C-alpha cells in the first residue's frame, strides 16, 4: 500500500539514503504492518495529497486537519495528533509578532503559508492583506523565506517548526506559539478514499488498540510530542 507524505518534520522526513521516518510515517508503517501490507511511501506536495488520493495514486495520506471541506472528498481516521499553530520568525522576533492577529495588524509584516493548508485560510480570516500573504508549496521553501528575509513569519503547526529547528540546528529562527484563545488546537487524521470504507474501519480498529499505549507514547516522544500533547489528543471525543 502507498502512503503519501510531505517533508515536514517531525511528521515526515527522510534520511540521506532516502529512508522515510517521522511521527506520521512511523505510525502509518505500524498500521500497514498490522494490515499485512507492505509500506510504500510516496513523497508529494501538500496541494497534491487529496487529489492524488482521489485518483488512486496512494491509499492513505499523512495527517491532515479534517475540515468539512476536505471531508467531502476524503474519509478521515480518528485523530492521531492534536496540536496548535505557531509562527516561525527570525531569532529575537524583531517585529514582536504573537499570532495571526498581530501579524495582520502590522502593515509591514509578510506572512508565509503553504498552499491549501488550514493556516492559509486562517490567515485570511484574520484579514491578512493579500499583498502581504505569500504562498509556498513546501515547508522548506517557506522556512527558507524566513531565513532569507523574504517574509517575516511562517504560519504552520508549531510542532513542525520545532521539528525544523531541531533537524537543521537553525539558530537564526525561533517559533512563537499562537495563543489557544486565538486559534484552538486542531486534530490531525490520516485521509483515505471515501470508497475505502472497510479499510477505514480496519485502520481505526488498529488505532483504537494502539493510541495511548506505552509503544505509542514512545513513538510520539521520539518526535518531540509531550505528555500534554498526547493527553490533549486522548481527551478528545473519538480519539481513543
């Protein structure tokens, strides 16, 4: 079975030799093993994840926010992570940004987002000026834009920013957590084709038996997820 992923540590990454690893990749590998299927990872861009799923290019995608719009075109598993947003900014946070609201109010602040990610819509909902909103196709492109001074901040899941900083030893940037009262933490789920109802049932059964176990907590801890992160996930309805 094919698993579609994007390079976005700590969810998915690859070694120099091409081996794929990360929280979502390792969890998907466990699921595929339990299903008795080979694990075949396929790298793509975020904007192609769901269209490729519909075309049958792969059977499952990396974790996504299960928005009503996306649920019209894909079936989502029970949540596999619960995380808040963050802003990747230059070290010292020179503009003093604290979230989407402060970024939108600063008429000089340029914000990067990834095409079709929830953060793009969130930024627009805070009336981010279109001319100051820069859309990229990959995490690394947006992060490099912050590094190079092409933008002032990059909005994504805060855990992804923490993973990027750890992976690259990026002393030139830091991450600012978006306040929960501004944007509530979101739940991420694997996406499958809507027609694969039996597969969805089996995947959820496997997740039911795995989430919250010592093995799951060890896997999550390897990629920087804290006990509080897991407690938030497991406390939500449908998470266990």
